[in-house]
C-alpha cells in the first residue's frame, strides 16, 4: 500500500472499522435474541437491552484491537 501512497494508519483504521461494522450486526442480533420474551421469560431478564448492547460492543472492539495488535508481531505465516 505504500506504493500507492496510503499511510499505514489509514490501512489499519480501514481494517478495524470494517470488522467493527461487521460485528455490529452480530451484536445487534445477539442483543435481540437475549431479550426476546418467551413463555419462561427472556435469557437476560433484569438487564436493559442498551446495557447488553454496549457491553457486547465494547467486548467486540477489544477483541478486534487485540487481534490487530497481535498481528504486528508476525510478518508472514509459516506452515510446517
């Protein structure tokens, strides 16, 4: 990407944003499924859905940033 003139931080930011947006769909579906009311009640009865959404979003962001941070230690993949 350096040949095209792209800065390194833009490259990393694009990857992080791409995966955060993709994971937001999963987080929204999980939040809905956790709080759907059934005959026996919902999976998470006494929690506000917005708190569940924020918690899962923060967890998703930390996992993505951790994976990006770990990828800086490896330059290429070696298979045995």
